[in-house]
């Protein structure tokens, strides 16, 4: 009910906006009544008059087309393709079938017109035609991008309907300008991430998707434990057949979390890449500490060996740790750093293919601060450490 009211409210804004513009045009013409009475070809003038007479109740957002019907009839009598006038007549009829037939004819002739598109939105809501509603919302956004703030949340709501996944794929493959905001808003709602994942993965590999949109989708997939879908999307973004088993230097990229690093800054403690991104700077004041960063890695079979190069002094290194945890699970492994390079072996099976690799550090009250750089974290084959 709330969604229906919101859609009709947007339709009312469109219709009244059109009426205001039409009224300004009519008044600017000087003597519109005389122009109409003298012209045998006055369809545009009658149509403008009809549009100007469309009203909406500001409290209920009910759009009233009744006063506009006479002028609309005159306009259509002179020009059958006066689509704004056709929309008025369609919404003035008592027959849903007749209304839909007139609107279909008008939309076949032209997709433009605020009254036409507001009528299409209202009709789609009333007949509960989700496919047409989605098409109308998309068309209205393309024609009237100023309505983006009000309309994108309505599009996002439609994503809860599984039957519209294919329709979303087809529309988003065209690269609409509203796509990034749509993806980002949808990614913020956990209950929509399943359908959002289907839409994104079913889109053409050549479809244009903004960087920030894909970042938001990947984070949402990780947050809702959809790691297989996240791996598939990340591989596509990076032009890989699949996410490989992690090996060699992991680097410090932080663009596409969760398969790149996410670093944390909290009171008294932070980790952040250096200016050249060749290392990360770690700083923990006395009395502070906690997680500093994490990323997903793909584990191979058997033992995993980490090699960590750093510039921390011996006392600080012992208060920094690497951790491994399965998504949604408890910490499965943890070990403190030693002198650089530190070699760490993970001999047990942690129980998951993709695991969170974390970096934590803590400086208990009264102990020296931790400050320095982690130069690299590498995954080595057992027995092949440097």
C-alpha cells in the first residue's frame, strides 16, 4: 500500500508539473481562447489547455483528469496523435480495458509527455502489472531525470519481485544513468541482495557498470555470505575465469573488497596504505587496539604458509597478529608476528575454501605504542619459504 501511494504520488508530481508548464505556455500566448476559436487546426492549443486543467490533491495525491476531458476531446478530434490528450481521455474512462487500449495506442505513438507517463504509472499500479510498472518507471526516469530522487527507491522496491529479474537485466544492460544509484541503494538492503546478485550476474559481460556500483554489490554479497556469487562477479570484473588459490605477495589493493583489503581506522588505532601503496602503515596507541584490516583469500589444500615482512621492532611485532576465520564463523587460527620476515604455518584445515585473513594489533595500557610498516604478506608453498 505504501509503495502504491508513493508511485501515485510521483505520477501526481509529473502531471501537475506538466499542467504548470502548459498553463504558462497558454498564458504566454496572449489570448488562447481566441486562438482556439479561430483555428481549425488548434489541436496543440486544446491539448495545452487540457494538460493545464489536470489537477492533483496535495493531501491524497489523487490525480483528477475530469476537468481536462472536454479540451482533450477537442484536441483528439483535430489530431488523433495528440498523446497527452489521449492520456487524459484514457484516465477519464470508466472501463479499464478501454483505458488500457487508449494508453497503449498513445504509447505506441510517443513515449514522451508527463501526463502520458503519469497515466501509464497509475494504470500499471491499478492493474498490478509489475512489468509495465517497471517499464514506465524506467521510461519516466530517462525522460525526466529530475525525478530520480523520488523514483529510484520505487525501482529498488520492485527488485523484491523475483519475476522481474529478467526485466531488470534487460533494462540495466542498456546502461541507464540511474543504474549506479539503483545498484547502491539496492545493495544496502539485505533482503534484496539475492535478486540483486542474480540481476548483476545475468547481465552481459559487456554491460557498463560503474566502479562504485560493483564495489557496493561485492560488499553486499560478502555481508550476506554469498561468497560464490561474489567470487564469480570479482572474477568477471578482473577478467579471470575464476578466483585463483591465493599465492605469492597479496599486495595492498583496497578497491574491490572483500577480495581486496578493507582497512580500519578506530580511536587510537589504524592501518592505511602508504603513499606509494607498497606497504601499510600501522599505528596503535597505548591502551588501544583491535582489527586493523581484513580480506578474503582462497585457500589451497593442505598446509598454508604466510610470510610477513615488516619494520616493527621485536616488542611491537609480538603484539600484532594474523588471523584466519571462515565467513560467519569463529576465528580458526591466529599467530603473532616475530622478527621480519616472519614465517607462519597453518597446518589445520580451517573448514572453508574462502577465509577471512585478518590483521590485528593491541597495545595494552602502559605498554609502548605500536608503530611501523607491514611491507608485505605472501602466501608460500610449504618448504619454499625464503
